[in-house]
């Protein structure tokens, strides 16, 4: 009987550890993704219901214009809010309006 109790205890501990591992892996996974083209302006709001003020948004340039923007003094930065995020140029100068990006949204759980 003691051996059976020991096995049950070990299985319960393993189950708890597996649950913790799943939570860690889920924290690494993006909650949402999408694409946008920057406006010919200094900022643009991108609506995404998966975004919150606790989100981190990663921008990935997908054309040469976007890569050039990110390598310049106009490099975009992100401000996250509930239901949307805003990308703004660091220099407050307008982008050309042809820069295309993919984005990933990570939100702490």
C-alpha cells in the first residue's frame, strides 16, 4: 500500500510540474499576430483586440522601406493599450507611408 501511495504522490507532483511548464511555454508564445503598412505620418494606431497595456509588441519589417525606416533616426517605437497599439517615429518626422510590418503580440499571463 505504501508503494501505491508513493506512486500517486509522485504522479501528482509530476502533474503540478507539467502545469508550471505549460504556463512558462504559454508565456513565450505570441497571443496575436498581424500586419500593417505605416501611414505617411509620424504615428499610426493598429487595432487588435488581443493587445493590452501589459502587452509587448514586436515589429518585423517585411519590405526594404520598413527596414530602412527601422535603421534610421525615425525608427518606430510601440505604445500598447487595451485593444490597440500605436507605433510612432522616434524623431516625430513622418514615415513615407510604404513601410510594411508584421507584428507579434506577447502578453504576460
